[in-house]
C-alpha cells in the first residue's frame, strides 16, 4: 500500500461552531414563528436548518496535545490533523485518534545464545514515537504489537551476534554497551520503519549468564583475573630484577659471575613472585670446625 501521512484540510472549528449555532438558532426561530401562523414553507425551512445544523455539528472535533486525528471518508484516507484545538472536518468521515506521544516498550528477560553459544539472559527497553500516522494505522494491523514483536526479534538477533565477553576479539555485549545499543537502535528502527515509527532510544536493561552456567562462568572470570594479575606481577618482577642487576654492576658492589647472577635472579624472582613472605638466610662466613 505504501501510504504516507499528509495534512488534512480542516477549517477552524470556532467558525463552524458559530455557523452551527446560527443554523440551530435560525431554524428554531423559524419553527417557533411557523407554529403561530401555519406556513409550510417556513416550517420546512426551519426544520431543514435544524437538521443541517446537527449534521454540520458532527464534523466538529477537538485535537488534544500529543494526539492526531486520522480522517477517512468512504474507506479512503484523506489526511491527518495535528493542529491542536477545535477543528472541523467532513461530518460523514470517520475520525480516528492516534497518540503521537513518546512511548516505551519493555522486553522482558529473554534467554538466548550469544556468539560463543553460551546461554545468556537479556532484556531491553525501546523508546519510540509514531511519526507517520497513516502508515501506523493502515500498513500494519496493530502498530503497538508490531513494534513489540520487531523489538524482541532485534534484541534476540543482536544478543546472538556478539559474545558476552570479548576476550580481546572485538565487540562484546558486556564491554561495549554503548556501541551495542547504538546498533540495536539502528536495527529496531529499520524493522519498524514500515509502521511509521521513529525510534528515539533503546537500552539493554538486563544482561547476565543463564543460571545453569552462571557459577562456571564466574569461576572462569576469576581464573582470568588471577592469570592477568600473575602476568602483571611477573612482568614487574622481571623489570625489578633487571634494575637490581644493573645497579649492582653500576656501583661495583660485588663481582657477579654467571652462576651468581643466575642464583640472584632465581632468588629475586622467588621473593617477588611468591604468595608468602620470604625468610631471608644471611651468610656470615664459613663455619668454624
């Protein structure tokens, strides 16, 4: 169908209301005068004016803030009225109210598999607004249900396209929330475009591993943290050993041959990388027999 919203041509309602009052008042006055002196033409004119006044009054409508009126005559879309206040349209046309306020749709917790195949739980909220009333009413059956369904589909697709943790391989759901939500908003906007809906923003409101693997994933994260900490400790210890050997050689405190250097490096690494405090052994000289 590919309809697009267009402006409905509606005159101000205040002018038409005044015209209705004149018709009803004039018709009532003619009927009143005709009752005293029977005159079929006067009576018919008065009745006609009253009936016409009631018909014209059916075209009066009020447009509230945040709403629009979609006008349809004999099954044909004729336009949309967004102007607030009292307006008038064809009294024989149907007038449907569509809210153009900003709305939000919450997607409850979904269980999906991420890019690594791990079951995760994800929930989201999307903030949207009807931008084209004609497409919202006539392109889809129920634009609110359509937005909810397409949002859930987009959330499932995004959650399955990226891993929960990146492990240095690129984007991840946990580490790149801003980029992920931006891409999710773009996909949702593309999916709901047919319903004339504009996506304002979307956000992930819940992200976690599924309960059946949460404990295992926690242990893996803890192991990764321990490995990273150990790597940092070893890296710093090697630098400190290198600095110590350089200072000893620079100051000429002792002459270090290769076996002595190897022993010193070994002892320093044990002291610096060990979990427990070291117990120093001080050599005071050769033992006396």
